């Protein structure tokens, strides 16, 4: 039978007499007993989830296929202040597609061409060739380093920022955090390149931090796995 030694923790073997399965739990107060009936007279401080209502999401209508891709058919539009990770193989026109988005936005938009061989002149050439209506409201940072880009974006309140691309930084996860801190209320589009196997660097952490993951093909905008402010999966023709 053992010594019926009481202890605050449960042990298979009693440390007092060495018996197996002989220890009894030490109950300091009656309400410490897990088998005792719960007290239903004390008000529950927790609030039922049903008392909360769905908060409406403020959206921007760009008049592009991105409205349907990111908001769905019931609530089309781009959630203001969200972060969208845009991936795709080379040749899927990620830069052109998001330059059209930034040009359509107007005042408060910034496009950050950070790829080697790309710059403001190349972006202007793409816009002219594709017929995008570029105005003085669409700005480009004067530098390509992370600290300089963040400082330029902080100079004025930005509403929409396109970064082309996040893959140019040594640590894309760190770069994402700094860019998000520099533009806390802006809608942030981040281009990420994919390798030959169809994967992107730091995929798991970036997917966790962003609000929406978009994959571009030559013909479609695909939202397959994550969209915090809209339905999934969504397939919209470009």
C-alpha cells in the first residue's frame, strides 16, 4: 500500500518510501482539487466571441484585375495597409504588372526599382511602351540601398509602395520588417523571385509575415494559399 505520502506533484514512484503509484496529490485548499465541482457563481471575465462584429475592411479600387484577385467578387478591391507578396518565375511581367498598379493609383504611390540594370529611366520606358498614364504623383526613391529607401519612404506619407524586388537584399526577412516599419499605413507590394524549383528564399517566414501571397503566371493572377482580407483560392485572368 505504501506510505500514502502526499506531494504537490504526481510521481510514479514515491520518493519517501519507494513504492510505485502510491503518492497522493497534495491539496492545499478545497478549490485546488481538479475533481471538485467548479464554482458557477463567480462571473466569467471572458467575453463570448459572438459579441464581436466583423469590422469592415477599407479597400482601394484600382480598376485593374487586382481588385478581383485580392478582394474576391463580393468585396473587390485592395485592402488599404495590407502587405502583398508577389512571386512568379522570370518572364511573368511582375514589374510591368505592378508598375501599372502604381501608375493607376496616383498621388501617394512610390515605385522602388532595386534590381541591377533597372532604374527610373527603365521604368519610364516600360510605362511609355505599355501606355501607362504616368504623372508627377508617382515617385521613385533616389537610392537603392535598404536604409536609403526606408529613409526616402519615411520623408512623406506613402499610401502605396511597390518594391522590386525584395530578393535583392541579403536578408529579405529583415528587409521586409524595415520596409513595413517605414511605411506602417501604406499598402505594400513586394516582388520576390522564384528559383528553378519554384521556391523563394525565406518562403516560410515571409509567408507568415505578409497578409496575402500572390503568384503570377503569364496569363493569370493566382491567390492560392493565403489572403487575410479576401477569399482563397482565386484565379483571375490578367
